[in-house]
C-alpha cells in the first residue's frame, strides 16, 4: 500500500520545514530519494505528489520538503504567505536546509536508516544539489532536472546595481501575480562565497554517479545550462529530452491524476539510472 508520512523540522533561523515521505510498504528496504524544489517552488507544487507516488510504486522512498525560506508556511503550504522569509533567502540558507534534511534522512530516527541518499534537484534546486553533492559523501547518486549552471543566470546582470542600491528586487510570480521580494543579501552571499557557490566549479568536483536531464523546449533555463554542466563533468550521464519544457509538462495547479508524458519519460530515465 502506498503511504505518506509527514514531518516538520526546524530549518535555517528556526523556520519550519514541512516534509513528506511517500513509499510502498511492500518494499521494506527501499532506497531513499530526496527531492529539492526550485525557485518559487514548494513540495506540493503541481505534479510533485504524483512524481513521488510514481517513484514509490517503483520501489523507492521519496522525500520532498519545503526549504525554510521558500515563502510558504505550515498553515499555508500552497501559498506564498511569508514573503518576509522569501526575501531573506540565500543559497547558503538552502544548503543549510538540505544538510538538515540529509541528517534527518540518515539518522534513522523517523524513517528506515538510509545508507546514504539519492538526490534529485530541479532548476535552482538543481544548482543547490550540485554543490551539496560535491561536499557530501552521503549522497550516493545525483539527478539534476532542468538545473541552472549559475545562480546569477536567474536574473539579468544589469539589474544588480539597482538591486544593491534599493536593497531589494522584486521577481514577478506569473501564476499568482505577486511581486516576490529578494533582498540584496542574496548577492552578498554569492560575493562572500565565490568558490563554494560556483556551480560549474562544484560540478567538476563531483565523483558520484550523476545524471543530467534537460528539456530542449525549456523556456526558463535554456538547455545550454545543461551543456555547461556536462562540459564541467564529462563523466556524468547526459540526456536532452525532446519536447520537454522546464517542468516536463507539469503545472500548478494540476488537474490530472496521472503524470504528463514528459514527466513519465523523465521518471523512467531517472529510475533506470538510480537502479543500476
């Protein structure tokens, strides 16, 4: 039977992180996959529950979580109700959160002990996952999904001067119409840790098996990002998925009860890689 267990952990600066683990209780020793969402994402976005269930049916435990400063709250997990937290977010904060999640996963306190974890990162979560994988031997395999190749690729370079002068910049959420504030402390974090937060540099240092998947119809993060990642680490497996967009056919809200074809193709590619 497919089950889902829910947890809450304190993340960076004590802000709560909601977690759920989806699994089929038939598989007693199922390996654990941790999924890291992207910018303006959250664990219950669109097709993520269906994604978790698909992996569970194939014999995996699938853990997804909300980064502590992603803008959602335990009371409002589907809405960006805490823009103060969103504004304070940095890459270092997300790395701290991901470390907390992996500590939790490997402790065996609430879920079966994982002898290391598999990590899947989407978009900005892919960039964070690349850095974490380079630093943490507990991550046994990495899958990146439409990953960025640099954090500064998320915005035009020319806005940074204005961003610093005003101490905040607003990113539009096209789905909700919200203007999402991000403080210039994000830029300060990138400037303070130029080596650690250099995704390409960290990509070149990954020794674990790594699968890079990117859609050739991605309008948000061009497929050239994945090529840069593969050039940095030619030992990684590299798949350009024809016709796939940034979310591989997913959307929020998602009205269907089955994964889109592009997401099924991604899942099958990832599951094959993780099962080797």
